[in-house]
C-alpha cells in the first residue's frame, strides 16, 4: 500500500524551546497536522484531515483563543483537498476519511470530501455530535460536520494487534487498515494502523505530542506537556495508553513505526524515510 505523508496545517505558537525542545524561547515553534493519504484497494483514504478550506475562509469558527494560542498559518495550499489535487487526484477519489478524533485540527477538512465515508469511534461521535455526554465547552467545532456526512462507526471489539484491540476499518475490501482504540485525549480517540509490505505504520493521533515521550526515559517539552494535560479528557487512560505505545516501540520497533499528529520531527522522518 502506498502511503503519502501530508502536513495539513502548520501551527506556530510562541516559545520554540518549550514546544519543540530546541531553539530559543523567543522563536516561534513549529507544529504540524500530520495526515496520511492511503492508496487502498477501495480508492483513496485519508487518515485525519487537518484544517479545512471552511476553517480558512472563516477562521473565527476555530475559536479566537485557539487561533491566538496556536497561530496557524491558514494556508489553503496546505489543506488536504488541495494536496490531493496537487497529487493528480480528484476529491471524489477519496472514498474514506478515518479520524483519530473530532478535534478541530483533525476534522476541519471533512466538508472538503462530501462523498467520503467518515470513519470514527462511536464514543467520539456520541460526545462531539450527539453531545451524549456533553463535551467540555468549546471543545468541538460542530460546523465541521454540519453538512451531515456519512458516518461509519467503530467500537472496542476487534482482532488482536500487538496486544491492542484493532477493528478492520475498511472491512474485507482492505484488511490492512485498522482502527485502534486509544482513549484518553478524548473518550473515543483512536490510532490508525496501516500495513505496508511487511511493516506497519501506526498513526497514534494525539496519544502523545513529542517523539521523546516514547523513549525508555520519556520526556516532553514544558509547554507541550501543558497543552497535552489541558487537552486530556481522561488523563489516567491517556497515560496508560501512552505507556502501551512505549512498550510497543521497545518490543516491536523493527516492525511498527509509531507517529503522532503534531510533532514535526515525526513528520519529517516519515517524509524523508518513507514508511
């Protein structure tokens, strides 16, 4: 399976050393929205969508405070739909969108692919869309799915995948794409595992924010750690799943590459080194 790595939204908060772990306190940091474009047996599939054209046209819907804190570039050329076109495809070629969760910097491009099935954990949909239970105030941008997308839901049951429960996201048409429940950041947060040849790539979403969090002696830059704690819906579960990811890397790092959504180091390593 061919995997394209896309940055669908550059964010530049203040305090590079406190966010990226390098550079000056007075430099702007760099964070990305790392998405995957998969060439599957059932057409193209996107893993997350980043910031969409609708968000760029009306950035106020992202929330003034969020925009002020993250300082997104809001460049139309970075949107998933424009990058799909730049690769020579039509937006209608994207048959599936698999979302790690429904936060604004992951689901913003959903309206740009109106024909695609939107795959998401049912607990995530229940909170973000049905408000059962009600989410934290301002957590989700409901305008990103007000057009009424075609949802596909997943639960906790599934096959064993390196000790995790994985659900086939695309059924029998594509058996090598799995939804992996990784709750904590949100209650329905998932990772997406993709097999390419004899190896796997696990897009772990916001299960961790910095590559050093999966080291044997984990660490995270101060401000990035604060952002992560602030975003936790279930911190205990997020920490437990992060520990499971760390163990997966230590035990099976030769077969599984793990990446997150926002670390530019993860993103650049994937772009330079392929899968």
